[in-house]
C-alpha cells in the first residue's frame, strides 16, 4: 500500500499484520481492533494517537515518530 489513500477506510477488526504502509493517508481511518502486529506505519500520513490506541499491535509494530505505542501493547 505504498502511497495508498485509504483515507476514512474502515479497517475494523482487519488483519493488517505485517503490512507495509509508508506514505498511506490514514486520516479518519477506522483502526478499531485492527491487527497491526508487525505492520510498518513509519511513513503513514495523518495517523493520530487515538487511532492507534484502539488498534492491536506489539513491539514489532513500527509507528511514526509522533505516535507512541499504547501501554496495552506491552502485554
């Protein structure tokens, strides 16, 4: 999904595990319970902290510099 524009996409409970999403525009994308384990989001655009808080990820999920991994991902 390099430079994809999934703006406002509904990824509710989607399995995005291991996806490579540099440059993807995730503005208002629904990431509720989306599996982001191992997903590379480092270059994703318009991604916000609250979207990540609602997703599932782990230490292998690569986030943009301005986004922090949620505490519940450490489990």
